[in-house]
C-alpha cells in the first residue's frame, strides 16, 4: 500500500501553467509552485492572449528563475483553457507532468506526495502504462478563507468512480489542477478532440479504460473561488441549505430533462462517441463493449432496449430525479432518430 512517508523520487516534474488575464492571483500561485518541497520541478507557462499584466509577471519570473520557469512564446490565442493546456502538453518534455491553474495556491507537499503515489503505480504496473494521480481540494475564497474542507464532499463527488467506466461516462471526478500524469498518459492525452469539454475529463476516461488511476485522498490545493473563475464549483458557496420545492414530481423531472440533464446526457454521449473514434481500436474488448452500449442508448434502438441497457450497465447519474429525468430522453431521442 502507498505510504506518504516513502522517500520521494527525484525525477523531473514539469508544471504546465495556463494563464489568461490572471494577474490578480498569479504571483501567489507561482510562489506556491516554486516553493514546493519537491526539488526537481520546473514551470512551463503559456498565456492565451491576456490584456492585463499576466505576461509581464510570467516574464519577470522567467528572468528571476531562468532554470525553473520557461514561458512559451504565443503567436495566437486558442480561446479556451483546454486548447491552451494542449499547447503546453505538446511542448512538455518531462516524464511527469502536473496541470496548474493561475488563481489557486498549492500546498507545499503537493508534488512530492503525488509523485510518491505515481511511483507506487509504476512499481506495480511498470513504467510503460498510462497513469493518473489526482487529489481532493479545499475550497477557499479570494482571501484564502476556508469555505469548505473538501471539494469532493461539497460537490458530492465519489473519486472511486474513476475505476468504473460506466459511472465515469456520466460524471467527471478528476480536477486537473490536482493531477499528475506520466509520459505514456501524456502521449495519449495529446490526441484530445474537439468534443472533449476539458483535458482533465478526457484524461480520466483514458485512465479508466487504458491505464490506471490513483486516488490520493488528501487535499493538495487551495481551490480559490473568487467570482471570476473560468471554471469553478458552479454552485452556491454561502452554505445555506436550498429551500424545499413544492412543485409536483413530474414538474421537477421535466425541468431536469429540459435543462441540465439533457445537456449532461448530450455531453456524455459526445465524449463517448469521440473516445471510440480516437481510441476504439486500442481498447480491450470489454471496455469497447461498454462504450458501444452507452452509445446505443442514444441511437435508434427502441426505448425499452435502451432502458434495459442503462439498467444492465448502470449508466446512472447522481440523484433520483436526474435519473428519472433521463428516461424520457431515451424515448425522445428514439423518436427523433426514426
């Protein structure tokens, strides 16, 4: 079993930092990365067309730490964090890579304990397989005051779903800024397609189907929520309990079906279709069958066959009402495909 007290490796780790108009918190983040207790660490940064002083700050740190910070020249803006990170992945040269957002703070032992978990995976499965290690986060406000001790608990995330492809198709449990991947995983992840919403969700699917993931059940990042996050919790952080709704059950189900559940289903189906297109020939038969079964739930089979496929493979969403809302989607999609 992995022990956080094991002696750390001294392999080079490259931290991929994607920025865009991040001057407000960037210095604090860079200081937390460069202050890690893991010695063999360097930062590879890329800005995506900032109009504030973000690039000046990056260049300043590159001048101050020429052996530890490198800023990629930017000839064009990609327009999204996913493609900005892809540019960084293409340029990465280390055997181990971490992903870094511009507005968080890393706890001092983040890289060292993550690397220990990564080396534990490699010691058991070899260094040629794609591996992922990811952790929990602490939710904090703009001044780093605690909002919630655990991102996973606050968002009702079960990180063990990373080991169940039928669950992972419907949920995303990996937060990129906590993650470390090895070179074989990086090689696969660089084939991320347009349909992928973010690199971390895509890497999670790769780990579940073609490699292995290690869930490190500790917090390594202060995940800052400041109102200007490109990505965040998407939930109210006041701590107030939601008010009970007196609407009929069918009204609630219809609301989910027409809103979040339908979009969630569409996104999941697009990911599965793209994953089969990109990696289908490399998947083992069982994984391929599961992905193909998931796709059949959105194609032309009668609704009752889709229903039994969902039940057989347990393609469930968290929550009773979202799952009930999903059932009419199977029928409606069937009507549209005739």
